C-alpha cells in the first residue's frame, strides 16, 4: 500500500534529550516535507527536501535538523528539545514539487510530541 | 510569500453544493493555488490545485478568477464526510508551503 509512515506516533520526552522522528515513503517521491501543527497557528512548514541531499528551511526551522540521504527517508531531528516544540508533527511527500511542477502531497498520520 | 484570506467558517446542508472562497490579491504569476482539507484527527488531504485554468477532479472543482486574485473550491454535493477544515495555499516553485487558518466547513444532515 502506498503510504507515508511516521514513527513514533506518540512520544513524551524531557527537555534536552535528543530525539529523532522518522518518516518514510514507499512511492519513490522526490519531494518530502515536515510540518508542525499548533492550536491557533495552523500548519507551519519546518523543512522540505526537493530530492536526495537537497534540503531547505521552511517557515519555522529553528531547533530542528533534517537529512535526506536516501529518497525514501526524511528524518526530523531535535538535538535539544524544549517545551515549545511540543506539537503535532506531520511528514508529507509528493511525486515532484516546486521547480518542475507541483503535485499533490501525501501526508503521514502524524506524531504527537510532548516535551516536559 | 503571497497570503490567502478565507472565511473562518461556513455551513452547508447535506447533498447541496458548497462554494468555498479564497482571496489572494498579491498572487504572483508563478504561484500555484492549492486546496487541502483536514478531517478531525487526521493529516491534511489533497483536494485540488491549479495555476490559471479551472480544474476538475473526482473530489471537487477549482474555479480561478481571470485576474487570479481569487479562487473558489466547489464541492458539488456535500456529504457529512466533507466536514473538515479547508486550506487554500499559494506556492511558487521551491517556496514554502504555507497553510493559513483555513475555513471550517460544517455539513448539516
């Protein structure tokens, strides 16, 4: 089944403890992206990647890192999480995006992160 | 980034058409207009997108004004399952994909 998977789905952690949220897609998509969703602020883009080894900052990149070593995976890394990173995180992928032609984005189920 | 303006909420009756407006007066020539929706407790779901011409797919129609300063998402027959937050988004090549607060659509049986 074509899908975007995220792990873990739920995570409670403490301030300063490094964590990684994984995102994987099995559709051979070039474009991948991370968003966070907060009440009253809607969905905001953190980072996006047009293809392997190409990443760009989105609207709210501070405190996050990403890497795109393989086409299918786009992990989100929080080196030193803080309580203001408590949020619902979504990963998305698209066959192509941006410079060539926009196409639909497929979203993962979300990861609810709580940082104490 | 060019911004979009949508009504906070709208109501519709089941099985009737719904027209969801979006204003984007500062749209640039290379901005695509995208519509996504988010059902309760789910991730966003693609609805439709276009550049200049009206677009139709199995889910909806997108009507784009001639000057491209506004667009309308048309759901031809609303069902209870269409109750969701609908987002109108502009994005240029390689630019940020920015979701606004969207329109919360309620569908009444």
